[in-house]
């Protein structure tokens, strides 16, 4: 018997507005001193009146538009009732049947090798606005402490349709969503800090015995739909993937044993690599939703006005690939972070101008050739990212300009410096509090690439004389020894010799 997994995602995103959702308290969920960043409204004192945060509504409209959603002409807040220590007024102000945004879509791309399909279209059911709850802290004495600093933080909940076919798709969706939110500037979306909290809805069904109609899973014939499990505590992208995989396996094993399960909320235990029962899941009827009487219905787009979206990450990635001829992998990596994307844009622009000013490439840089683009992409993603990671720096913290980085790439491309010495120059540029010109560093250090065969000949003769054993091995057919001999020449010239010229001279003398 074959089974099919049905997966949907709910993602809660903390908006980084200046104030909380319904009061004027500073929006700082991680404020150092517990229960100090609070007031009568966010702690649910009797007789208080909530006032919606205008910016939070504007940003929710922006998120909705970026996800291709329809923005409702009229929206409202509702009361969602449940009893829990993190909710002092015994209800949460949320949105039920009239959210700010609904009916959107996001497209995910994969290679066939990494996923069961190369394109996944994920429907966005809704994006609604609500207030966050307080934070519960459990100590080693089995006591639970409550910190209300987080209570009232503006939250956007983004709910998908059950369109995911694999745990990988769910993980990539969460990654894409994080990048999108950062581009929009509405949230830092840091999962470790709780800015973005992912929950999965998972059910395993018998293949061919159900259909999905308008987000609803409906049985065919007399088939009884298995309950979905809501999975919480997915605090990393890896946890999203691992947690969903485990739950699919657990449900499949139950079905193979002829067992079933109720509607549950389970938590992911990352240390044990398993899900654990938290509580029996409530239905919407259990929450006793009704319209929030203290806040009138509102017109989202009248509040937000005209929303201008930046170039979104997926569009930027596609343009980096098509316009600059960057590899898809480099384009994806460089577009994930807005600051890196902006730096890349500047580098490619400066590179075109720089190449057009050089005698070797004048009037040939109208469009950056693929070879140069790939060279720039490799140095951005491999060399520069590696150096900054080692120095624990962000791209925003470097002191050299995109212009000088582009100049370094141009020097490599035109053969004025080899890769070894170019990397030395990059290390100096990244480790300095000044914006160094790479050409000046090249000249000052004497690291220019030597292509003169006459000069290289002398060094090659010395290397051949000093390594008779390796010379004989090469002459007897051991081709790999040539790399050793080239390395000796490069060492003797302190990396300044052109490796291609060195190889040619060596082969000529050893023929």
C-alpha cells in the first residue's frame, strides 16, 4: 500500500515596528529585564482599549502584495479565546474570516536531483495580523515563569495551502520567505531569536483515496481522512525538514499497523530527533471566534496607501543569472542577502566601466562577458565570503569599495596578477581600515604577474636542475609530477609567474 503526505505550513513573523500592536510600548520582545516593557493594554488589564498599529497594517499589506495575494477591501480583528498563562486576558486579538491578505502564490525552483519535482507552486491561503503572546520560561525546579515583554508584539501569520510534496519543499519555502521578509525590511526573520516561527501541518493518507479541493482534503468514496498533526518547535530550517520527515515516518508506521490517531499538536525534540505529544488540537469552533468589539473594521489599502515593492529576491536572482551570466548557484547565494545583492550590483556595474577603460578590453565590455562574470561570482562567493566569515565580518562592515573589488577582478582577468597574489591583496583590503587601491598594492608589493618567458626560463632551469628525480618521473610518463614542478617554479617566483607560461616552458624543456 502506498501513502501520500499532505503538508501545509504556518509561519508567524514578528514585525519590527517601533511600538507594539495595540499599545505604545516599545516593540522589543527580547528586552533584557523581564516584565518591564509592558503596560495595562499588553497585559490585559480590565477597561483598557486597544489601538491598532498603523505601520503593522501597512507592512502586512506589503507582505501580502509581495506574496501575490489579494488585499481585502474590508478587514477586521477577531477575538480568539483560549486559556493559557501566556495570554492574560484569556483571548488573543487575531483575524479569523476577514484577513488582510489572501489567495497568493509563491513558486519554488529545484534541481531534479534534490527534489521530486523541479517547480513547486505553493498557494498562500492568507496573511493575517495578530498580537504575540507572552514568553514562557521553564526553570530547573519545574516552575514556569512568564515574561510579558513579548506580549503584544505585532505578528503576521502566513498560512499556506497543503501544496508541499516533500519536507525539502517546506524547508526551501521557509528560507525563501525569510529572504523575502528581509528584502521588504519588515522583519529580521531570525529563527534563533524567535522572529520567525515555523509550524507544519502534516497528514499521511492512502494514495488515490482522497482529493484536494480548494485547500480542503476530501475523501473519495467511503475513505475516512486521517487527522492532521500540527508540529511546533521547529526552530531552524534543518528542524523543519527533520521534523516533517520524522512525522511522515511515524504516521506511515501507524497506518501500516492498522492504527490511527486524533487531531494533535506535537512538538519537535531536536535532541532526540522525534516528535512528542503536547496537547489534543483544538478546532476553530473551540476558539469561539467573534469580532473584536473594541476595534472597528478597517480598509487595509486605504490605511497603507500606494505600496511600492522593491525588486524581490526571486526576480533579482533571475536577473543576476540572465543579465550578468552568473551561475544559478552564485546568483542564488548573492541574492539571498540584500546587502550582498547591492554590493554585487555595484561590483558588476564598476567592472563593466573598468574593463571598458583598459586597452585590452576597450569597447568590449558593453555587456560583461560570461567569463568575467563567472570570475567575479567565484571571487564574491568563495574568496570574499570566506575571508569575511573568517574575520567574522558582514558585507556592510568592510572598508573597501565595490569599485576597488571590481578593479581587483579586472586585474585578474587581464593577467596582471595571478590568483595567489590577488588573494593576498584581498586579505590586505579586508583587514584594513582604509579603502586600498589594488593596483597600488600590486605595484608596492611587486606582485605583478610575470609572463616574460626569458625571466621564467631562468627559474625553470634551476627547478629542473634541483629536482632530477621528478624530471625523470615526468619523462617516463608520470604526468602528475608536472604539477609539482610548476609549484616549485611558483614558489621560487613568490607566486608572480604566470602558471600557464610556466607549464608551457616546462613542457618545452622536458620534451
